[in-house]
């Protein structure tokens, strides 16, 4: 089963996202702050991480950099979601934005589903060509 980790300090957002993703057939775990999110990411090795930008302890950009330095998550696609910072602002804080995407909150449900599918497809190993 495809595993998605949602890291956001807003419980209502986590609950909504988790419900949507579960209905789509994904396995969902969540964390309410950055340190817990990093620990769960290392243990779970998710196929996708959905990451809030503003959280207690550190910003999503700092957590992104930590996830990229970790062997278990260095290639995991990450979807930033924020209602306060723009995608350009967030991506400027990241040394290498490869594998990062952004959606503004509140997010349109169809856009959310589409981006999740695209990010998961980008993370699926392609068969070798003969």
C-alpha cells in the first residue's frame, strides 16, 4: 500500500487530508510537529510527504532540508501546503527544490488529488528498458 505522511500542526487539516487520502486508498500517517514528523519519516519511509510550512519548532523548509539529508527520505517527493507563504517564498529557502511541489491552502480538491497522483507517479521506479 502506498504510504503518505502528513506533517501539519493544524489537526483539522490533518484530519481532512487523511480522510481524503484514505478514501483514495492510500495508507496515511500523521505528525503534528517537525521533530515528530522527521522521526516518523525515518521509520515509515513514506512514498510521499505532505508538509505544512509554518509549524512549531522549525519551518517546513528546514524540515525539508533535514529530510533531504536523511538516507531514508532523500528522494521522497514532498508537497508543501501553506496558507501563509507562497510557493516561491518557500522554494527560495531550499538549496535544491528537486522533488518539491506546492499547493496553497485552502486547496482545491481536484488539484490536490492530481498533484498527489503526479508526485506518487514520479516516485515509482520505472522498469529498465532492454
